[in-house]
């Protein structure tokens, strides 16, 4: 059994090294991230998470390994919803593709800090005030139901409280200045629109953390398991964004799957003192919900594409027949 302190130190050193490699070597120069590159990095992060899961199994045992995998799957699933909102933010601010990776990198770095605070605060509160698990459970159920009944996500960053605060503190330029977040104009320090984008993304992650942290606490109250599964899910968020950005329209029913997952983990947390749902069963249920929602989305998109294709062929046939009739006439 490896020393707990060594686990914490080793994992955080690994995270810092990966972040340094990411921004300092692989993305030193701003460039547009291709889908191929994004998919490659997504595969790398998922592989690293699974290898780490195997490491936990060998060092800490089967139960912690199952908790890590379940927590990772929950966080990874919920991060997809976060990605859709980030797509809307980038679209609203018309952020050039070559600058998006740097914004996401800094945004995720800030998200890691916020998650650490939320995780330890949440675990400490549950240990001190056990009744909070009912409150967290009820909140997750409410959030899931709200997600099921709400329409498509709408983003108006100009109404964001953090954006309003930035505009009050410092003047903001109307145009981008490369990948700079601040510039000096006539000796006056000014923020660029890229800084506003970063602020909105950080604020968005803060909101998503309110949902995701209670969700993973329904699976485990081990700080190391909760922290590491969160970190792996967040670190892979950048590459997943670029992989999903061009195909988000194909995930029609994913929102309903995510909402169902929130309702399930909320129920699991709320009834924990009466019925304890095993971790392996939770993992199977969450994977099943996610798989069904993705499969339903793919089938629906495929049917729609075939319908559009048939309609176009019919239109072309009508035009062709009209053209032949015109020639005969």
C-alpha cells in the first residue's frame, strides 16, 4: 500500500508536468486545433485516466477503483454539457479558432483551483452535517428535472454578473489584440474581449461545479478519489471541446441522458441511509443511460439525414421531369 501523502504529491506533480507540456511544448504557438489533433488528445487523456484507474485498483483496491471510474464517467458526461455552453460563448464573442485553446487552458486551470475548494468544502460539510446529503440529493434531482423540462441553452454574456464587474473595474477594447488579455492604450491599461471570454468561462464552470461536485459526492467521500476523477475529466475537456465543437448537433438526446444521470445520483444520495446502491451497479446504470442517449441521438440524426436526402432526390426528379417535359414541348 503506497503512502497517501506520496499519492497526493505524485499526482499533482504529474498534473503540473502535463499542463507544462501542453502549453509549453505542444501548444506553444497559437494555432487552430484540428479534429484529428483533438481526437488524438482526447484518446490520450482517456487512456491516462484508465491507466490511473488500474493503478488505483492495484494500490487501493477494487472499491476505490470502481468509485474512481464511476466518478470519472459522471464528470466526463456532465463536462459535455459544459462544452455546449462554451461553444455558444465562443460563438457569441466570435473568438478566432487559433486563440480558443489558450483561453480554455487558462479557464481549466482556474477550474481546477475552484474544484479543489468545492471538493474539500463539500466533503467537510457532509462529514460535519450529515443531513446535507439530503439537501444535495434534492438539489441534483431538481437540477435534472429542470434540465429535462427546459429548452435549448441560451447565452447572453453581456448580462453575466462577472462581465459587468470587469467592465466596471477596467475599460474593455472593442477588438481582439492577438492572444493578449490586457493591453496599454495611451498609457491606460485595458482588457481585451479575450479577457471577457475567460471570465465568462470561469463563471460558467463555477455554476457547473455546483451540480457536478454533489453528483460525485454521491459516489464517494474519499477526497483523493473525488479530486483525481474530477481532475482527469477537466484536463481532457479542452481536447474534447475541439472534438465535439463541430458535431454538437448530432447529440440531440444527450441532454436528456445527462438530466437522467443527475436525477439518478441525486436519488442515490437522498436514499443512502435507507438503501445503499452498490458502486458497480451505479456505474452500470450511468453507462447505460449515457449509451442509450448517445445511440438515440445517432439513430435520430441518421433518420433525419436519410429523410433530407430522399426529399432532395424527389425534388431533383421533379425538376428533371419538368425539364424533359419542357424540351418535348
